[in-house]
C-alpha cells in the first residue's frame, strides 16, 4: 500500500483524534483511511451508460396528455 504524508489543520487532527477516542474507528490509521475513502467516493463520477434509455421517447409521449381527451367535470375554466 502506498504511503503518503499529509499536513492537516489542527482542527481536523483534533476531530480525527476525537472520533478514534469515541470508538468510531479502531485507530488513527483506520480513521484516516476510511475518511479519505469517503471523501474520494463523494467526488467520483456517477455511473452512467453510454446508451440512452430505450424507453425515453415512449415514456415522454405517454406522459403527455391530450387536452381534448381530458375529462372536465363541468364548464368551469381552469388554468
């Protein structure tokens, strides 16, 4: 596993120490590894497919409603 050296602000270092003391992580190494992984995954691109959804066109046309086919109850005008 590659090793890196990172300089952290005091408040981040204290927060990591607090999380370890509270038992959120077994040790500082695990805390740093998991927190970095969570941060990196938050910036990972969402998985997408190159193929457009085959139902995209049919779904859009099905969602549209013909105003003439609407069942109005009475002569009231609606906006």
